[in-house]
């Protein structure tokens, strides 16, 4: 009996590994497929030029960025194209992750998971867009006007891309704050009342995080900390709306799922 149970557990574990491998391969193939399309058209060079536009707009007329490495002019556009491919394939990647964990969720959890995936994708892209169109333009213009007239800035493209990636991740994660707050309230880990009580600590923490991940200037720190605080308040409002609704349907679904698992599987004897 024990050997049969161990064998069944091992088969289940192996099947989960196979399922995980399948989902990962599908996600990687989606990213690579989009990468091939972007590599053919519009091409890595044009994609990098679009990414570099906020910096180029702040430089003096006729000034260009430089590449100090031998293969940097080739590798950096490839890196940027791969990043763009991952961003475009993000819905597919998140769907594969959801499809892997969905069989182990209750029905009310499955109903919650898919909207969370969609909303988290949109918020991450919105954070990147805010960073590109607002933050980069403001910060680069501020730095260019602050720089002494005796200096001609010529940023290295590799350093610029690393900076851009850090800022994209920082703002993308920042815009996920409402999702995190909603999940904390939905799972019962924290109440809206508690979230309101720690509001002051969150504001201080927001500025500390902004000081760590952004350049050492006050403007960029404010541009990250202010949206973080605002999104925290939005998350509190969404959490309050969730708390007001009675989770009767969710509890009923969970009760039905538990009753199914508790049903006897063997046949009764005479």
C-alpha cells in the first residue's frame, strides 16, 4: 500500500515537472518568435534608436552617444530587442504561468487569477510608459540644464541601456502596488484599517526605495515616490471595496470543492 502511494506521488511529481517544462518552452518560444519578427522588421537598430530618443533629445545639437566596447554596437541593440520581445510576449508568459497553477486553485481563486494577470500586465506596461514618456524626458532635461557649459555629455550606450532597464523595472514594479494591496486584502493577510494605519511608514519607505533605485537627484526620486504613494492609496480604495462585498459565493465554491475532496472513493461492502 505504501509502495503504491509512493509510486503515485512520484508519478504526480514527474507529471508536474513535465507540465512545467512544457509551459516554460511555450513561453520561451513566444519570446523568440516575437524576437525574430522584430529582428527582421523594424530591426534592432531602429528599436534602439526609439529607446534612446529621450536621451538624444536632451543632448546638444549634433551630439551622439558613444560605444566604448568592440562589440557593444551590435550587442546592445540585440539586448534591447530581446527586452522588447519579452515585454510584448508578457501576456503569453503570464498565461502559461497561470495555466500551470490553475488546476490547483479553487474556482473562486481561478476567477481572481486571470483578471489579476491581465491587470498586472497592463499596470507594468503603464509603468514603463510613464517612465519613458514622463520620467526620462523630465530627468534628462533637468540633468542637461544642470550640467556645466564646459562639459559636452556623450553617454555610453551600454551604461544607458543598463540605466533604462533599471528604471523600467523600478517603475513597472511600482505600478504593481495596487495588485499587491488587493491580494493582501483578498487573502485576509491584512485589513484595510491596518493599511491605513501604516500609511506614514509606506510614504517614508517609498522615498527610501526611490533614493536607492533612481539617480541621486531629488526630481527622479519624487517622480518614483509620488506615483508609489498614489498607487498605494488606489490599492486601499480597491481593498475597501473588496472588504465591503460579502464573500459568500467564494466560501460556497470553496465548500463545494472541499466536499468533493471529502467524498468516499471506495465502494461500500455488503
